[in-house]
C-alpha cells in the first residue's frame, strides 16, 4: 500500500519541481503548432469562433421556433449564449484529451531520453490547449456582455470550473497516453466517445428535458463533464455558487482524484516499456 501511494504522490511532486520547464515547453508547443502557416496562431482561435457562429446561425435563424423551444425548455437565456457556455468547456475537453493522449507519441524523441522526466509531457500539451481556452472564455464573455448581462461576482467561478476541467483531463491523460502506446486504436475509440459525449453531456439540450425520467437524468449527471458545463451556466445565468451543490462538487473531486491515482499507477507501471514501443 505504501508503495502504491508513493507512486501516486511522486507524480505531482515531479510536476511541481519541473513547473518552469513545463511552462516553457507549453509556450513553445503552442507557438510551433502553427509554425510555417501564413496566419500562424490565428488559426488556433478561428475554429472555435467559426463553430460558435455556425451554431448561432443554425439555431438562431434556421431552426423552426417550435423545435427550438423543445431544446430550450427551462432556459431563461438566449439559446445561442446558453449553448456557447456549454461549448466552451466541451471544446477544451475534446482538444485537451486528444492532445494529452497522443502527447508521448508526438514527443517520442524526449521519451527516449534517459534523463528527461517524461511525466511532464501530458501536462505540457494541456497547458498549450489552455491558451485557446482562455481566449474562447474571453470571447464568450464579450458576447455575454453584448447581450446586456453585467459583470458580477458569480463569474469568478469560471476560472474554478476551468481548473476542474484541467484536472479532470490531466487525470485521464496519464492513463490514456500510456495505454495508446501499446494500443493505438485507443485514439479512435476516444474520438467515438467524444462524438457521443457531445449529445450525452448535455450541451445542445437542457437536462430539464429529463425531469420525468429521474433515473436517466441521474445517470447523465454522473458524467463529470456535466458538472463543469452546468457550472459554467450556473455562474452565468442561474447565479449559484459551486458550494451550493456540495454533493455534486464532492462527487466530481473524489472521482477526479481516483482517476488521477489510477492514471498515475498505469503511467508508472508502463513507463519502463515506453522507449521500446516507440
């Protein structure tokens, strides 16, 4: 038991000791991702903005009013703005989990170096993805204020929920980045789950639709991404604090800690075979 706990504790210690190197590598990763293109880092911010505008056009103008009411039942905010509050964390999750999973494959030349702490590679990719997320949150708030909403203290929860999402993806990435080296099909499986998760979280529809099916509603709420998406919307629209939902908050953090411990153990167990498989 002590040996297991030692393996779990060692990982966050290594990350803290290498924090300066992690920050430097994350900035370089973000800069190099679009190196060689004419618009460079502009492309990093173009896709999420275009996606939001596309949903705004489809759901705000093309969708029939009666069908839109089905999706927006219980929503007291403009649907496009409410939808954006769900897309912001989801886009970060989908990009970060994909980048985190393939991080060791992408930085295989560092994995083969004996003296390099490869445990920092997944978090480097997640921090690099966070730069785009920060911009997207700022873009969302600009639209939010343009709709006539005013700044308030509840919006201070957005960094908290972003941190929750970061820790969840980090916990998952340590397991997935290790497993994908031995089972390359894992990335395809993750992509399928991301497609399903887009509808199951829920993001495009409101959880209130399942008020008459409490069992199914409870199952969907077990998805930890729901806690973050719902938190964004609570901070922006319903104006509630995260500590007002103690059961959901406790469940999220307990699950995240368990996943982190599980991921750390898998990473440590398979680490010695990484160089041979790459």
